[in-house]
C-alpha cells in the first residue's frame, strides 16, 4: 500500500510538473508573440517616421533651391541695373567734362582740397 501511495504521489507530482511546464510554455509563447508584435509595430513606426522625415527633407531642400534661385536672379538683376547706372553716370560725367573742362578742373581741385583737409585732420588726431 505504501508503494501505491508513493506511486500515486509521484504521478500527481509528475502531473503537476507537466502542468507547470505547459503553463510556462504557454506564457513564454504569449510573451514571445507579444514581443514580436511590438517589434513589428516599432519597425512600422520607425519606417513611417523615416518616410515622413525624408519627405520633409526633400520639401526643405526644394524650398532652399527655390529661394537660392530667386535670390540669385534678384542679385543678378540688381547687379546689371547698377552696372548700367554706373556706365550711364560715367558717360554723363565724361560728357560734362568735355563740355565744361574749366568747371570740371575747378571741381576736381576743390574736391581734392576737401579730401586733403579731412585726411590731414585724421592724421593729426
């Protein structure tokens, strides 16, 4: 009888261990599935974030190119306009000097004298 009680206890212990192992496997499987799902979700979120970032970078780069192009065109137009204005003024001054050589020499001498005074005062300080 003692042997049958011992065998019965061993059987119950084996059954309990088997149930514990089965429960542990089930928990491990659920945990593994949960980790895999979370990994997939994180991967998907990272991919979406990277795609959004790429789109924003492209938009910003395009906007920068447009701004650069517009600014370069404006600077080029301003340069051409200024160069044209300087050329026109140079022609006007040359024409004035040819028409009024005496006045031009006196004006140049006066301007030279004033510049000399200003420069000399700065040297004295």
